C-alpha cells in the first residue's frame, strides 16, 4: 500500500489541480507543524488523521533563479526550462508534497489569455500519485505585453499555497514592437521569440518511475507463481 498522500485529504480538488487558496498554515491542535531536518523542505511530514493542513515554504522553490534563467536566455523554451526544474543537480526545488522522501516533479502548463498574455503554471506532481487531480499549482510566470508602452512585463509569483506569496514578486521588462497587432521582440534571448511564435500551447510531459509487479509462471516440478518487484514508468 502506498503512503497516504498528505494534501489529498486536506485540499479541495479543482478540475485539474488543487485549489491552493484552500491550503492554510500548518497547524495541529493550535501548534505549528515543523519540518523534518532530513526531508525535502517543501511541507511538513504530518499525520493525515490529525486533520492538519500545511503550506509550502518559498525556499522550497527557487523562483528567483527560475525567472533569472528566462531573463538571461539560459533556456530556449518551456521544455528546456522544465528539464532544468526537474534536474536534481540544478537544485531549483526541494518539494515533496506527499512526504515519501522523493523529490516531486514540476510540470509547466501554458495558459494563453486575451491580449496575447501568456501564463506558465508550475504544477507539482507527487511522486507516489499518478492521478491528475493530485497536482498542486505552486507558482506562476506571467508574460503580459503592454502594447501602449511597447514592453513585455515578465512577473514570477508564488501561488497562495506558498507562505508569503502575496509579498514576493520577481519582475522585469523586455522591449517589444507591435506590428499589425503582432508582437515582435526587438532584442534579448531567443526564448521570447519562441514564446510569441505560432505554435501549440505547451503542456509538459512528465515521466515518473512507479513500482511494478512482474508475474512469472514456471512449468517445472515446482508449480506456482513468483512475484518480482521492479520499476516502470508512466507518462503524464
């Protein structure tokens, strides 16, 4: 049996993710729930039966560096950014919302809004759960073109499930040119050219290792079935 998923019992699910505004500071019987020193610094390890709720600390997701990678052209598109986020060597996050001791994966889901505004939603996928309803949105990167001032305002913010989300903002401007209602980035990294190119909306494909059971039948003197545990993969 897999370990109970912490947030599944304490956060109301929306169509494809948990509603972060339903997550409140971690408390059990009026006392804060502290994190374990040897576990990823995302959420406290708590007993689901105690009816406790938990928030993610901002240091569990290095949103400043993530925004910097885009600003300085260290990533050429959302797929490369997503790979950086999920590369443990980059140390861009330490989120483990299901408390199984493994780093969770982060999926980028692009949302296109009116007036050419684009938003990247950063969805955290718990390593022990494959259902889409178990995803948790932890941050947003917003690309909002201002056609009056010919600038692209890039703003990275945490979702309400992160402590201090309403006080932490990383933003900067990029010069653009509007030609026949089409946005042209005048300079800077190739990422912005990709961002406003004609292309499909980006939704990341996440691969997570999950345990599988292989059953081998032996037709010898000793009849029976033998189970061998192994690892498999599922794509999201």
